[in-house]
C-alpha cells in the first residue's frame, strides 16, 4: 500500500530542485504526512516514528533508480 492510499489527503510528496553552490541542481522531494495527536505525547511520538519509518522505506523504494547525493552515475 502506498502512503497516498494509506494516508489519503494527509500525505504529500512535492518535487523541487535544490541548487548547489557550484550551480548544479538536484531533484528533490518534500515528503510528509500530517498526523493527528494520540491520547498522550508518548503514544503520539511512537506513532510519528512509525509513520517516518514507513515514509523512509517507501521513498527508498520509490526513488531507488534516481541519481542523487553520493551517486557516481
């Protein structure tokens, strides 16, 4: 299941270009999910970390074939 399918309108993924000092550009993505607080701070933090891990796993799979920082292609 993709983040968009799981989180609906609360998920966002917006591309943008980052210009480096040497003038070259990197294609980047601003990715996030707006979460609703849980019944206390501790459970909200645990949930936020869970969502962050899911987004990290998804983004690694989604963008694995793209050149980026550290790429030697």
